[in-house]
């Protein structure tokens, strides 16, 4: 199996992953993923595609992730892993699609408009 490269995005986070066959080592920005994502919930999000497709420990991942916060980065990595697993075996799609792991979350921060305090909040209006 050759190395598979996929990209996952969430808010302003972008995750690039390189998947190769191995023993299940996951490195995120040259650190072990348990060091980079310290909380169990974030670690669960990263392992979720492997658990659903029953491929835990079959692939080595090299991940580079930029932008956003920890949660957005973890979900970007999860999307990239799900896409890679679908490239490896099309049958994985049946397990991942109902869980919503192949859907890119389109929600982004709304931009601030001029003449307003924030995106939707206005400056205080005084009638008199």
C-alpha cells in the first residue's frame, strides 16, 4: 500500500494526514497524539473512525494541523482520517456515513460588518 494523503477542515483548522500501513502510531505535528491532544474526548474523536471501521492499530498516521483551537483541530483530523479510510476501502463508507464523519461542518465565524460593533451586534442607538 502506498501512502495516502487527505485533507480535513473544520472552522479555521486544516489537517493534512499521510496514512501508511503500520502498527497504529499517530503523530501530530511531530508529537504523539496523546501529548498534542491531552483530553480523553479529543483522543476519542481521533480514534472514532478506526473504531467504527474496526481498523484500530492497522495504520500509521503522520498529521500536520494548523489554525483554530484544539477541538476544531481534532475534528479536522477526524474528517481527514475518515476520508482516507474511504479511499483505502470503499466498504468503510457504510460505517462512517451514518455517524456523520464524512460531512464537512460548514459553520464558520461570521465576519464583522462596518458600522457595527460585531457581526450582528449594533452600536447603542440613542433616539434623543
